[in-house]
């Protein structure tokens, strides 16, 4: 398979330091207009957060980055490539460079933690058994859950499941991580634990991330920049403090200032 680095850059790409860009993206499902002209850019090595109320289209937005959804109109760029025009080996190469932490964890009930991680390494790498074992131990150490290697998901707490989901998302050493409500349903201590892991990934591994959330504690910890989604568009952006002071009525209401 052609490596992603070998795919030729097309005309009209964003600047090199912008690794994700959505340009005037529209998406509807029947008569339901979910995205009505989304534009945003994420710079390399930064952590961006998309805030918005339930049903605002946050999950729909993030799925376009890996072409789980195709825009009705607009452009989606990742690493200088038009994602909405990729398919086959090109799309596979891109997806292997991106980790995705799903809202529910999406762990396999019938697999142990070790088997969950080894499944991806066996399928997508040429590492030897010894090398896979080393990678798994290193990754579980990183999320402080080596002792859960032989456990099944039903034996894990909610916070542990999120951290194992994160371990699985980073096992292939991606350049980008996408987080779909990474702290939903967690207690405040677990929210902080998961959020600080996201920060460490940015600071220690240089991973670029996009997180969609309505959890303000998580956003405060991880965000370099914040985009607020409302009525299918980005209606405000800036730092978390910028948005706290925003005069836009939808943003003010979200922050409890209405």
C-alpha cells in the first residue's frame, strides 16, 4: 500500500502548519440541515475543541475528517489532501494516521484489553510478536493500566474503559487524534485524568487533536482553541476565556450567562 507521505499534494492545499481544514462544509440528512457552512482550521501540534449543545452537529462534523461522512458541499483537507476526494489505498493510508476515540469507547466485549490492542497491531503492522508485546505494554503503561491487560471490558470502570479506548486510539502511533465526547459519563476525577492524558499526548508526542464535547472542565484543561457550533455553523471561536466573555446569545446561554 502506498504510504500517506507519498501521496502527491494537490492544488489549493492549506499552509503546511494547518493539518486539518474544513471549508464551507454542508451536510443534510433528508430535510434536516445539520451543517450549513462549517469552516475551521487546526494547526499542527495543537488541541482544538468544538463546543455546542446536544444535537448541534458536533459528531457529524468530526466524522467528515476521516470520511465516515461525505459532505454535500465543501472541502475537507487533512495533511494537505482533499479527504472528501480520497478513496481506496489513499483513504486507508490517511485513516491509519488518525486515531479516533469513540464516545462509548467501542471496545469489543469478547476481547481482553491485551487482545483489543493486539488486534490492531496484528492487522495493520508487520511487527513481530515480541515487538507487539512491547508496544502494548508501553501503551498500557502510558495510560497507567498495565494491570488490566487480561481484563474484559465488563470488568473495567467507566474511566478505565475511556483510557483503554485512548490506548487503542494511540497504539498505531497516529499523528492526529479525534475525540468524540471523551469524558461523557465520567466523574470529575476521571474527567481530569482523561483530559490530562490528552494534554500529555499533545505536549510529549506532538499529536494534533480535535475534541468535540459539552464538558467545560475537559475543554478548560485541553483546549488551545475553541470553536462554538450553533445553527450548523461556527458562530464564535477563540480561547475558552474568549468564549466565556462572548456577546453572542447562544454562546452566552451555553456558559450560563443568558
